[in-house]
C-alpha cells in the first residue's frame, strides 16, 4: 500500500503538489521504513554464527530506537519546532 501511495504522489502533475503531498506523509513513511527495515533485515540476512548477539541488537533497534525517534520525526512538520 505504501508503494501505491508513493506512485500516486509521483503522478501528481505539479511539482508543488508533489512536494506538499510528500511533506504531508514523509514523517509516517520514515517511521514505517525504520520499523520494517529491521524486520526485513532479520529474515533476509544469511544464517551466521553468533546470530543471537545480532538479534539482540536488532530487537533493541526495533523496539527502542523506533519508539524514541517517533516524537522527533512527527514533530518535523510542527512550525514551532522549526
């Protein structure tokens, strides 16, 4: 569904319209990218020795970093923050 959103925004004829649409949904897309990239990496990477250590780092990144960055990412559009 995110691919459809991006494709639809890219089909907007005016550059100002595309910029406004991307600025509206960019914060959410960043959070989704960070959130799902850790999951995807976990299942795509090859099997390796010491996988539990890297799994601990991934789970820390997945659970703590994403939640910590959420307020900052969503406040990027806030005029008071700018």
